[in-house]
C-alpha cells in the first residue's frame, strides 16, 4: 500500500493550524515563517487549474478597482 500526500494540501493544513493560534502568542519570527509558508503554498498552487482560476479572478478584481478609480 502506497500513501501519497500532496504537498500543497499539507501546506494548506499547516497554514490553517498556524493561523488559528492567538495573535498575541506570535513572535516576529513566527509571523515571518507563516508568510514564507504561504508564499511557498502560492508557488505550488499557481501552476494548477485551481491556481490559474484564482489568478484570473484576482486579476479581474484588480482591473475593476483600477478602472473604477479613473
């Protein structure tokens, strides 16, 4: 029996667990590590169809905000 774990799913679980902690209990290095984990998660998810869909939605939202400001 072979068990495979998707690294992006594992990182998503780690992110949720880290963000559920109280804000007062975090140190600066702890916050920096969380940001690094989220960035790695973004790099892993972006090439997938799901990541491309999110990228398109965020791009359209940014476009709409930019055009409404003109």
